[in-house]
C-alpha cells in the first residue's frame, strides 16, 4: 500500500479509500448494502491490505453505516491506526451552526469515537451563510472533535468562496475535495479541480469506477447492485451511447497490460493527481483488484487514448438548489 498526506495536514491516508455507502441496513437507503457481519469482513480485509482510510456519512443507511464501521474498527484495530471521514448536509438544518453541532455528536456516537479525522460537507448549502458554516467547522477543529475538514461535490466558485471566507477570517480551510470524477465524468476538470490544485486540496473522488461501468465490458450488470442501484442508473444511463466507447477503450488498455478494467480506471485516477479514490466494495476481491492497480503504469499515450472519446456531460454531483428535506438519493432514476 502507498500513502499520502491530506492537503496541508499531517494526516496520512492510504492511496485507496473505502467508501462505506456499501455498508448498512438494506432498505434504509439502498437495497444492496451489506449487513453488519459482511461489512466487518470487508473492513477487516481492507485493513489487512494496509488501507487505513474510510469514508462514511450521517445519512448513509439511516446512520447504520457509521455504526457498522465503528464496531468493525473497534473489533479489529486501534482508533489511531485508521483515518475516518464522515459527512454532514442531508439532515435537518443542512449546514447551519445548530445542525452541524447536532450532527457531529450523532456521528461520533454512532462511530463510537470522540473525534473525526475528516469532516466533509456533503453538498453546498444555499440556505446558510458561508461564514456561519465555516466558523462552525473551525470551532469543531478548535474543540478537537475534528482534525481536518473537506467538501464534496459543488461548483468551483462555491468552493473558492468558502475557502476564501475561511482564509479571510483565519478559520480552518478545506484539506480535501470528494467530488464526482472518473473516465466517464470529467466536468470538474474545467474549474473545481484546478482550484483544488491551486490551494493544495487533496482529491478523494467518489465513483472512480462509475458505478461499475469501468469495471466490465457490458453496460448492464446482473448483480443485485446492478439491478437495484437506481442512483447509478440516474448518473450514467443517459450517456450510455457515448460512454460505452470509453468503456471499450478501458477494456482495450486492460487487455494490453493483462489486468482488470477496474485497475486501468484506478491507475488513471492516480495519473491525474488523485490522492485517494473512494472504492465502494461489496466483495473482498474487489479490494484485491483495486490494490493491484498500483502495478499498472499508464503511459501518456494510454491516457490520451482513454480520454479521447470524452464529450461534455450534464452536471451530476453539484446541485443548483437544496433538495427537499429528506431527499438523499439525488440522482435516482425513478
């Protein structure tokens, strides 16, 4: 396993992160999530591979994702050996001072810890002043409840404005950006990613395999997740005709190197300067495959070939307004 530092912090994370949306009581958010015993098995396997970075959220499976992660870590290793990230936004009050102070307590209780390594705002809040959010996050750092803060999918100008507000007031700035980024979705290369590079903010993208589309040659999947993941369908199905051409090129390059398609997609992420792509695994061998990507070294010609067929996509991730209260699955295909 290889490791890197998050932004300007001294927090050392593995260059693979485990996405904990896969863990939690089925039916509370998704139908395909793993139960407590199965979740612990995946988490233990991740730790055995040297992966120390885990990303969850207060809204994942009604809080059971945080509960399963916390219990598995307690049963397997010591708290200081892991880096835990969780998120706030899809809750009552969004990113208001009152909401953040309430939600951090719930998150810490469910995880069974007294601090978070990384606290991420899950989206941009159109109802709360930026200064209120940034000052509240800074207070959590000062109190020792949070070591560092991060942001998730939003527009570049929003992220820039939040960072600027923190800098002007002497508050804690963001160290990580968890955005939507993969070979099938590269819209953030226009604004958000250059801003992150300028500010030395680490990229920890979600959906590095585009809901599995970059891990198989066929568009559709017969797995439980493939059949029931309405969010993945909402994110990717409308661009299938164009994006299958990119999937075919991933397959070609994987055949060239004698490796898995998923390893090509992950190796591309590192080649683009990503710190730690977030892998959502429901089977242990998915993690073995991901770790095997370290052995793949793409050439500049490979990267150009993989990227050549990309066309502009509709925005998926950043939102134009706050959704109705209670909505978590933003891109769900009805």
